[in-house]
C-alpha cells in the first residue's frame, strides 16, 4: 500500500523537483528586475534633485539682492551694477532758552529734519541721489544730483548738492559733534546748483573738487533754479597724507583749503542773516542792501581723529561787495569766523567724521548701553565794522558773536542717537549800537538747551 | 625747434602704441555639446588671427541648453557670436531683442550652418533592451533619456525626428502626437541640455537609451569606453543644422565686429571643417566629409524644411507655449 502510494506520487514529485531550480531562477530574475527598477527609481530621484540644485545654483547669480541693514534698504541687481537704496533721517528737537527775559516765544519742539533719501546706481558708474525735506517749514528738495564716476580719480556731479566749502557743512547732518552746526557755517554757502568735478588722487591721499555753481549767499541755499546770469567757481583740496601710516599718531590727520569766487549783479535780497547755535537771527542786512560785484571766500580747515578722540576746526573769510542803491557806494565787507570743536567717546569706540558705531547697542536685557560721547566747541564770528550802519542796523544786529557749547551724545545704536547740548552765545555790540536794542535776541547772552532724538539710516 | 621735437616724439609714441599688439576677447555663446569642438577651434583661430594681424584673441565659451543660452543673450549676456543648436534660437535674437537683423541666416554659406549632425541612439553595451528603431522607444519598460525641448535645442531635434518617423509610419499628425506622448511617458528625467542628458545616462546610469546628438554619442563612447556603450542608428533621422551668427549689437558696442566675423568665417575654412569633423560633426566641405566618411553612419535624413516647413513653423506648432509639447507633457 505504502509502495503503491509512493509510485502514484513519484512522477509528480519528480516533476516538482525538476521544476524547483526553474522556479528559483525565475524568482531570482524577478528579484533582480525589482532591484534594478528600485535602483533606477532611486537614481532618478537623486538626479532630479541634482538637476534642481544645479538650476538653483545657476539661478543664484542672476537673482537680485535685497539688503536690509542699518545703512538702509537696498535692492541690487545680481552683479551689483544697478541698485536702488532707500534711507531716512528724522530729527525731533526740543529747544529751551534760559534767561531770555521771556520776551521771545522760542521754547519749542521742532521737527528739524524729516527726509526720505533715495539713492541708486545704474550701469555701475552712474549714481543718483534725491533728498526731499519734510521737516522745518514747507517741503523742499534738499539734494537732487547725478554722479558719473569715470574713474575714482575723475567724477562728475550734476544737479543740486552741498557746495564743497564748509568742513562741518560737508559732514552729514547726523554725525556732527553737536546737533546744530557752529556759527562758522553762517559764512559758507549751503546747497547750490551746478556741475562739480572731483576725485581721489595720490592713492586717495588727496581729494580735489572744482566746479561751477549758481552762487549762493552766506549760509543760504539756492532754489531749484539759478538766480541770475552770474556764476561762482568753487573748489576744495583735502589731504590725508598719513592715511596709510597704520598705527601712527598722524594717521587720522586731514587738512585742506576751500574757496569760492564769483560775481553778483545788483542782487537784492541775496544777503543771508546769521544765526546763533540756537537758530535765532543775530545779524541781518538791511532790506535796502544788495550785493553787486565780486564775492569770495577762503576756508582753511582741519580734521583729526585718533582712537576715541576727534577734533574739527575751520576758519572762514567771506567777502561780499554791497551797496544800498544802484548808484550807491560799493563797499567790500569781510566777515570772518572760526571754530574749534572736539569730541571724546567715553565708551571707547572710535571717533569718526562718519559717526560713532557703538560696540554694543542699547539693550537693557543684555545690560548694554550703546556709546556715549562728550563734545565741546568754541566759535567766533566777527562782522566787518564797515557794515554798520549803512548796510546793517546796529540796533538790530550784533557786530560779533562768541559761542561755546558742551554736549553729550548717546548712540543707542548706529542709527539712533540722542543728544543733549548746552550753548551759550555772547554778542558783541556793533559800532554805533544804541543802548536800547530793537532785536530782543541780542539784548542778553543766548543760553540754550537743545536736545535731539534722531534716527538716521 | 623744441615744438618740432615734441611733435616728433608724440607721433613716434602714437605709432609705437598703434603698433603694439592688441588683446581682444570674444564671447562665444554656444549650446551644450560643443565644448570640446570650440576648445579646439578657438586655439586654431587664435593662432590664425595672430599670424594674420599680430593681435592676440582669446575666445571665452559659454555653454548650456540652446534655448536657455539664447534667452541669456536676449537678457544681456554680451555674446560676440552665437553658435546655437538651431536656427529658431538664433531667430529669437532678431525677433525678441533685435540684436541681429532678421535676414541673419543669409550672411554665411549653407544658411549659416557650417557643420551638421543628426540624432542617434546611445545604448548600454549589448543593447539589453534590443533598441533598433524609434518604435522601441515607446515600449513599456524602456526608459528613455532626452532633454527638455523647452530649453534644449538637441531635444527639439530629437522630438521632431521622432515625430516625423511616427508620422511617416502611422500616417497622421494625430498618430505622431500619440507616439510622442508615449515616448515622453518613458522619460524619467528631463535635463535642461544635451550634456546634462549624457551625464544622466552615462555617468548616473539612468535609462536604457539616450536620444543623442551623433557627435555627443561618439564623444561618450570615446570618453567612457566602447565596452560600456554602443550607438544604434535608427532607420531615419533628421539633418540637424546648428547655426551661427555674429551678434551685431554687441560687436558694434565692443568694437569686435571684424574679428567676430572672421571667427565665424574660419569655421568654413578647411582647417575649421577639419576640426568640426574631428569632433564628430559632419562637415559641409565635401572633400573633408569624404575623408571622414567612415565616422558617420549612412542613413536616410530629412530636413526641417521638408518635414515641418522650417524652424519658425515647427517652433510655433510644437514648442511655443501651448504647443504640442505642452499639450503632451501637461497630461
């Protein structure tokens, strides 16, 4: 029975055994195919990722760059040849005048400056700047100019810009030692219209600027169109001969001279008034006075920085020919002014013409306070005695102003600064001044406290 | 006397300056597989130009998918010359950016195509999937490597060659469209250029067959070994005519018009044609073509004009936004 049963199943078993290697081989082939398919899928996925990465890497150089920093907001093309930058400046001041007999309504808050600054570069060598002003009185364009950089040694500027004369005036409004510039700035032109050529030569040790501009009165800005047919020539040489002498005591020494020369033709109303540190007028020409004939200015100037210490000094002679009527006598008046200002950064950061950068921003949670700077200034302005009484009223204008100021600057960050300044200005009477002065500002010394909260980026 | 001496010195200095050899830099914006061709050609041209004028010329190369490269030039890549995969991409420089005149193709012999090529199949050694003709590329389980026709000139030649084969065999454009749709279902990766596809197939080991420029297939075998790959020549393919042009607007600005023109003219010289042939491009010069005849398979070739009415029409029908490729690939 047992043998019979075996005989019955033997052929089937034999066939099954014979097939086993075939089944195993088929399975192996299937497994190999599956493995190959899986391997291909994996390779495809890897390759797709590789292609994606290559495309991203290739696209990166063409992607415009957006930069947001304490220097403003910049949108630049991938190669940097074209860019547009948005910056801003807001200054809120409080002015408090002491011992002025309450005759003046001058204690105030004032939005001193509120500017949205647009700057940009095209085709690498062309840049522009447009600065509208919304602070102070009515809105106005402060700067609007195009700069063409042929080489660093040869650049052209067209438009409206700061006249390259006053040292402190050329410094950014944001980073002067004091919140108001000294009385010396009264004697130099402010913004003007025209063309400048400038450049850095001798390895950047000498900067030159020369140009032709519409011509402005002392401390004044021209409007957006030229005043008359006459033009002024302006120029400045600024040397930093030791700039490459790393570590030397003289490395931060720069000095130079600037000047203007031009003519005015019966330009009534072109004579600016002179203002104190507290921005009150202490000298003005009579309405009958007009400028006629040549005018010129010369200003030697110096800036020195070493570590936390900074010093700035300038002297200006401003000469103008004036008369009271077309047939009136022509008189050349030479007004002179000078200042010496210094600052010291108490927290150890470097003093700089371009502002102090705190090592640590103000942050109570970290116990950091930013940077503190002490500043002091002495300045004097002397009006030509010949101005009185024909061209200026000795009852309404001082013949001389001597001011000193001390200040504390708190840099909460690179962009935010709080300043606390005290100024005191002593007025010298003009020749022939009566006992009863008509201008309340000059009846006593001006003592003012000006504080400013500023954001600048 | 003093003035005369100064004048003489000035003139002498000016002449000396003028006699000084100039250094000229050209940018050749080309398509993917021409890297090796133009490395050889640029050397030869620089030597030729130096001998002829005494000036040194350095030709910089830029390579990528032909369509992508054309877009780059349109967007401002300062190419003195373009040597692209097909006329449609050069046409774009005239039509979109007016960098060259519309009749640019008439400025050089052979419709500004100094060499030709065709489309073949590169398969793995032993041809494990038995690829013989275009039909085999649409079979289930065959992975086909071809670049993206939107960015690659080579891919457009591939696509059109397959389309025309299917149309002739199956009898209609509809059938051809279905054939191409099946083919692209077998494509696992779309590279942006022909060189990328070669990398995918040869170096990354993906796919069973790569539809390839003939010269690129030869180069793959030369570089990676005949023991690893082999070429399969289909029954019919397309005569691929890569075209060249000076970029007028750029050379005018850079002052390189003369040398750029000479550069392209040199492609038609015996030396230029020899270099093309040595790099597996089919030369136009018949004598040189005969010398290299063993390198190139004899197969039935049709032209773009015969099959599609020219590149402008083919481009619009198949590769423009919303064209047949978009319709197929969006599915």
